[in-house]
C-alpha cells in the first residue's frame, strides 16, 4: 500500500489535514464507545426478558470486555500493514450486527456471541489501538499529546450523548428498539472510516524518528518480524509496568460501565439517575481527556498516571463513606469521569516514546489487551459479588486496593531515557 504522508510543518493545508484526521478518529470512537458504554443500562431489561440472572448476563458483558481487548493487537497488526480503513469499516458493521441481534438472544451463550464476540470484537477493531495509531502517525510530533486527548474525548462525548439518548429511546420505543437503534447509529461512522482509509503510511519520517531529539518520539523497530517486536517490547520492564497499571484501569472502567446502573438501583435511586450518571462520566471525561492531552507535553507521563489512579482511590473511599443521594451519585460520576479514560493519552504516549510509531497499533493493542483482562474481572466480579452478597461493597474495596497499587506501579517506569531496544542479530531481522 502506498500513500503520501502529511508533512510535519505548520502550513494551513497540512494543519487542516491533520485536524481532519483527528476529528475523524474522534467521531469513530464517539459512536463505538458511546454504544458500548451505555449497554449497562440494558442489564435489567435483559435479565427480565431472559431470566438468566445478573451473574450470567455479567459473564457475557465480561467476555465482551476481554474480547474487545483480544481483537486490538491483531487489528493493530493488520492496520500497521494495510491501513485503517477496511479494519474500521468491518469493525463498525460487526458492532451494529451484534447490537441488533442482542435482544433476540435467550441464552448465556447467545449473549456471549452477540455482545461478547460480534459487538465487542467490532468495537475492538474500531478501537483505541487503531485510532491512536492513526493520530500518532499522521499528527506532527509536538501535537500528538493534544491529538490523543481529543480522540479520547471523542469516546467520552459519545457516552455523554448516548446514555441519556438510550434512556429517552427506551421510554419512547421500549428497550428492544432502543438498543437496536443505537446499534444502527454506529454505521454513521463509516464516512469517517473512509477518510482514514490511507492513514497508515510507511512514513519515512517515522523511520527516522528514533534519531529525533523530540521527547515524544522513540526508536523505530519496524523492520523486525512481529514476534521479535513483541519479544523486545515485553523484555522492557517499563512496558510491563504500563500493562499492569492499565489492567487496573480496565477493572475500574468495566465495573462502572456495567454495574453503575445496578449500584444506583441498590441505593434506591431512580433509573434516570443511572442514565445521567453515565452521561456525566462521559461529559467530564472530555474535560479529563483534553486536560491530560495538554498535560502530557508538560509533565512526566508516569507521574500523571500515578496521580489519576490515586485520585480514583480517594474518590471511591469518599463515595463509600458518603450518604447515597442523587447529588452524591452525580458528583461521584463527575469525578470518575475526569479520571475515566484520561489514562489513555499518557499510556499511548509512553508506548510511542518507548518504541516509536511504526508498530504503535500492535504494541498499544497489547496494552489494551491487558486493560481488558482487567475489564473482564471488573464486569464479571461485579455480577458474582452481587449475586452472593446482594451488595457491591466488596468490589469497591478491591477497587480501592487496586487503584492504590496502580498508582505505585507506575513510579519505577523509566521515562527520562528512551527505552532503546537492543538490536537483534541480522538473521532475525525482516528483509
């Protein structure tokens, strides 16, 4: 595949070109993330319709968290070689198909197929690994932090819009047609996928980026085979710490996305509070994502990540101790929103800094896989604990401990010096 890379200068034509890339990627993320993050609102109707129980339905959602992560390294590897357009388009069709089919599934296996394989797998193909790679490669180096923040904020904006919309559609059309309408809305992102079709070039500027003194660049390892790239990346302790911290992020995010409506109901609050809580998480995540994208270029990324996880731990402690009123729930959602996905820009920035942008989609996809392993545990454990105890208290306790651990695990990351990968023998390199 051939395409012309965007020159890294400040001319108006180039500036407009990379802005369109960022807006297109943010639009795709808005629609896929908006639909995924509102599915928790349909937990109760699905339980009433199928009679499967919260634990079994949570298993389908948990499998979706894991599968979303599993698809991203593979989607990233394909994107690194053929471009993003076809990968994104297929992902969007799968999200729509899985969401439309979900109301017709009456077994746990059927829900796993619809929610966990089709919809979640499609969202993974049109997820952060591919979208962050597009922006990393096609945006000037000095603007990558802000660009990743804007793309991340796109997902948050989608959640902010989709959660109240889902509640309104459910009141108007019923839950079945509401869910299917949201699924079909994902197809509105197809023009954006078309715009991004040739946005993963073999960029000569990226091949030289390892020699660039800019702090956001790293050494390119694009000439290595996939197994060699993964082996070299996993040998780096800082990369492993990053994956471990992101696993905790996944636990937290998936638990809230799946079970926050259940938490609201357990507190004796009306369903509208759940919808607005999810919406506020999306709204304030826009603030957190954009602010974090700005901060990435000014402070150490590992320190920013530690701060986010410590903030989550403190917020959950205060929420557990506070009276469970609608006001407290909405304030808690707003605080969680600021930290919800603000981990993505510095995490993506560290991956790009360690290894350069040539294998960004695949290597960030591996980090996202770790995130979704945690996501599986958060979604699944929430349902299991509720079934066994009738409360989410133990999950909150686990979440606090994990958040504090994540705040600490980022501190040893070596960010000041670029993690130059040890060269492989000539025979191990791709020709």
